[in-house]
C-alpha cells in the first residue's frame, strides 16, 4: 500500500483513455445510426420509384377506342418521371 502513489497515475491515464474511446465509440454509433436511417429512407424512395416506373412501363395505353373503365385514383395521381407521351403539362421531373 505504500507504493500506491506509483501506480495511480498510470491507472488514471488508462481510465481517461478508456473514457475517450467510449465517447468516440458512442459518436460513431450515432453517426452510423443516422446514416442507416438515411439509407433506409433512400431504399423506400427507390422502391416507390420502381413501382411508379413499372406502372408506367407495364400499364395498357389508353385510347379513345378503349371502353374499359379507368381507375380514377390512377388518373388523378401526378405523373412524375413519366415515360408516356400523354404527360400532364406543368409537372416537371425535379
């Protein structure tokens, strides 16, 4: 016990270093969690975009000779990133 003063500074330096590493790890976790949320939002956005583009590519073209009823919810939705020639005026792709 008489030699405690010799070992205490190394011990406190270790604890300070461990505390600094803990703070660094917590900050890295927060940054990666934010990045994960961002990538999840991008994945949802691209999934919705795929559905919109598939609808544009695979739906039947509407002609005046068609007598099939058209779903009103599809008719009123904005056609962003539209591929067909009947694009509604005034809507841009941005």
